[in-house]
C-alpha cells in the first residue's frame, strides 16, 4: 500500500507515520512546506527508513499546493490519505482556524479526488460535539449543538465537508484531549492541560505535598495518550467495510477534572485538592437534570468567559500564571462520549486507553524536562550563557540531558558528550526543534586516549570553551563485604568519575588559559558530606574529584578559571534504577537537579550544598562517633541490592524487610543515598 499524510511532522502525524512504517508496507508520502524538507529527513532518520518521502505543498493552497505532475504520476496509487494537519491551538483566532481547519480540509479533499485515493481519513475532534449535553455517540453529528469557539466551529465545519462529499470513501476519527506518549511522555508543545503544569510546579516548590488544598468540582474531562490515538487510527484504517463511519478515540469512562489534576499533582510531588462539595453531594439533593442551568458549573464557566468583567478577571489572575483564559472553557466537557462502536472495531487488536495513573509520571517528567520554558525568563541565565559553549558529559540521559535542554533554551550552545551517538543525535534534534543549537561528540569517557582526542577536536572546532559540566558518572552500591573479590569495582568507578573527569578538564585547560576564562562544574554527591554505607567506591571517586578541584582552583584562579562542586542529593535518574529500594524514596527530579547546575553556571559559587548535606558534614566533624553509629543503623536497615548480591526474583532487593524503618529513615534523611 501507499499512504499520503498531511501534518506528518506534527504531534499526532509524527506518531501515525511511525505506526505506518512499523506495521505496514509501502511508501509514506508526507506533505511539507517549502524549506521544511529537513523535518521529514530527521523523521526518516529517526525511524530508520527510506520509505518516508517528502512532497512539497501548502495547507492553504489549492489542492494543497502539490505539483500537478506529481499528482498525475501517482493518481490511483495512493490507498489511504490521512488528513491530520490542522491547528490545535485553543487560543488561535477565528481566521486562523477557518483557513487551516476548514480551508485545509477542503483542499485535502480536492487532492484526494485528484489522486483517486482508496480512502480519505479525517482527523476531527470531540470538539465537533460543541456544548451538547448528555451522551454523544459515534453516529451523532449535527444535533443542533452550540459551537462556542472558533475551534469547535471549524472542527464541526471541516467534518461536515467530509461527510457531504461523495467523491471519495471516508472515515472520521474524533480524539479527545490528546496528551503525551504513555511510555515516554513525549509531547511537542504546551497546550490543553499542560498550561496548568506551571502552576503545579510553583505550588510544589512552595508548599509541602501533604498539605491538602480546597478545590472545586468543574465536571469531567477526557484525556488520551497520543500513542493510543496513532495506533487506533492505524488499526481502524485497515479494518475492511468501515467506510463512512466515525470513531471516538476517547477514554470510555469520564474523568473528573479534579481527579486528573490530583493524579498529575501526585506525579509532580505537589499538594492535592480536596473538594468539600462535589456532584456526589449535590446530586443527592438536586438531580443534574433539575439543577437550574445558570447554576451548573459549565454554565458558570461560560458566563465568566463571555463577559468583559469575567475575561478581565481571568487575565489578571490565571493569565498572570501563564494560563490563557480561553483554555478554561475547554478543559471539561458537557458531553459524555460513547465509544462502543470504536471498541467493537478495535476488538482483538489489544488496544485500549491506559489508566492515567500509569503514565502521569512520564507526562510530568517530559514537561518538566523539555517543555518547561520558565528558564527563558531567568535574565541572569540568559546574560551568562547566551552564545557560550557548554561541554556537558553524560548528556544522553538524566541530569546531563535536561541541563543541555535548559542551556539551549537560554541561548547557550551545549556540546553533547556521551558514549551513545544515537541518543545524543536525538537530543540534538530535540534541541533544534525548539530553535536551539547543539553539537554531538560521542566518546567513551572511561577511555583516556579517547578523551584526549575529544578535547583536541573540541578545541579545534570552537573558538572558545566557556564551561565544562562533569556530569557523567558511575554509581556502585555494594557493601565492602561483597566487594572484597571485586576490586575492579573501585578501578572502574575511579576511572570514569575521577580520571575521566580530570582528563577532560586538563585537555580543555590550554584553550581556557588562552581565553583567560572558564568555569568547571563537577556534579558531585551528598555522599561526600554524609558518607553513607555501601558507597565506598562511588563516594571515594567523587571525593577525589572534589579534592583535586579544590587544589587546582588556587593555581588557576589567576587565569580566570573557577570550579563549582554540587553535592547533589538523590536524583531520580537511570543510574539509580537498578536499586529497587529507591522506587519509594523521596528524590528530586532531573529537572530540579539541572536547575542546580544552571545556578552553578550562572553564579559560579565554590559549592552548592543542601542543608542536610551540610548537617552531615558538621556531624562528622563535631560528633564523628555518633555519626558512624547512625550510619551503621542505616547499614543494618537497608540491605544490599539484588544486583549487588547477584540474585534474582521477587523480594530479592529486600524491599519488604524492615519496611517501616526504611521509609522513616529515607524520609527523615531526605536525599541521602542509602
């Protein structure tokens, strides 16, 4: 089969193309604007295929602006045309919605007719249901519903165009609110519920997670992850005898908005909302159908949105928090979207909408790591890093990856260093998609000769090297009792964490001396201050790097070269994943850790510590015997991991052993590696 996809570089389109490449044969032709060929090239490279082919055109042009010669050549050979391209911005103007949603659909249909395609697949939206109250199933379309916004109206009108024409067979897909990938969290922009993530972050940073907040029951919403939408469309498009039907790609169970917010709050580590008076209370007194319309939550929201005073109030409140007032009217639905026909058509495919609780954490992590643009308003970071080169080791994941993204957001140029080229190139593509600049330098940082070649190459490629972030590291959690016949644990850890780091700095020092400036940030560990048991190899390597930096700092300060050591608390990164005990430990996120790295780059302090780390250092100085007794207690409470003991099976990590003591000690001494 052959496919034609509009909006192939957009959010849903990109995932649909992936499904077609992974599960179908034949070429996938993708409509792209003039000058945007590289977007398809990047997509094809990421998918590892030559079956994705760019076709130049324009959503606003006649017949989508596709060359008539190309149309003539491929007429009758395109089995499926997926019209995914549209504007999904709820704050966009009426004119923009009309041009892209309605006009784009009209021209896509004209192209489909000219190509004599086997089936035209229209990606509509549940927004076509407007403000219809009650159950809205796949057979329903024009039910006299009010269309309260340009987005609602143009989704309705574009779907109407598809239904009224008879030139080509068609199928319509109505997704609910589409959020990120349920496995990776991948999302391309802040929209819909993501507008509220910044508020959750602010609340998390100022209030403890255990503090309940008062919430209001505003009704139900409906979220689906993009991977479900793409997989379902791919499957439904290839089921025979379904032409002329509509499919609701929705969560079959309505999701109360306050429950969704609380699920995301839990993922963020923010306080959750309690609703003293919700529908379960009010419905006992007044059935929903008998409640006066003016007193229904949805009606109240609409009245506020459509009054001058209400709009001003929203602009001066939530608008100042980065939430467009127009978004408020789109987060809940008066309709309940039935999907029985869709579920029947998907029977046997294994496809279903996953529970939000199972993927909320990855949605939050992707937003915090990639989409959170608050750093752009950090004037100090912009002034300090704009146009500056920042060498970041261990950039392919965790702290290094998020640091690179944030550096690029403020105008810096991250030089990405790690062992795997593929992950580094994916990170570079991500940074460039956000209009940043980055460069990839794969290197095995445990190979000292490879580091020498790397530093030589970087010095030749860049006129100046302004910053180095020594982030790459190896962590080993193993008691000395289990390490007595594993001396290589100490050698390997020292090789990467200490020798590799100082070899990198030494290799770049000539350029820094020449430019008479430079700053090195060492991502160290709170363990250097607190000396937790079972980390002798890891803490010793980080302590060595600290001591080396403290000594050479006095030699290099005259050249304008300085150092910062960050004694980082426990961070939720792939490095700690093998230790299952940490699944229940209080940790900071990679994004929170990256913020500490940015502070080090901007302010250049000698150290960045936590209060608990400082307390541990003081305790070891003032009362070392007492400190060792406390640490020995922790040594007894927390067992060696299954990986350290080379055992497998349920309970092998000792997670259930002394569970109460483990949780209490981990929360009391938050951030320490145990």
